[in-house]
């Protein structure tokens, strides 16, 4: 039996919770996750700025009455997305914001993404 990686586990969990759409901007740490999500039938809406991703996810949550999911890369990308997450939190709209990171084997070696 083939093993499963972190991207596969995350996508399985999202699908188990009924997630069928997400908003993201492609970036190095998100590649395996986005590939897996598309293979699993999750619709990926590519947006060009992290703040817009979070705003789209929180608006999706409000309109659909379901969880909105945003995925951004690490560092400044996550801080750019905080406004949309804060808006969702303040309005009690369910939203999940995922942030990328470097590989565990590269931690402490100056790897950014």
C-alpha cells in the first residue's frame, strides 16, 4: 500500500468536512497541497493577492453558509490575509486559513518557503 503525505491527509480531511472549493495563490510550499486538492475534485479559485483570497473565503462562507477556505504561502502572505480572517471571526463566519511553510528538514537553515 502506498503511503500518504501531509498534503494528502489535509485534502482527505477537507473532503471529509464537505469542502468543495478553496481560494489560493500558487506558491512553492502550496504546490503538493493544491495538486492533491485538484485531484480530489476541490475547485481551486486562483486569486492574485492574499488579502483578496481571505476576503473571498469569508464572503463564500457568508453566502454559502458553509466554511470558506483560503490557502496562502508563508510569511508576508499570511499577514496579508489576516484582515479577511479577522472579518470572518468578527462576524462569526466559519473560515479556515491555511499557511505554507518550509519543509521540516530545512527548518533552521534559513529556508523561507
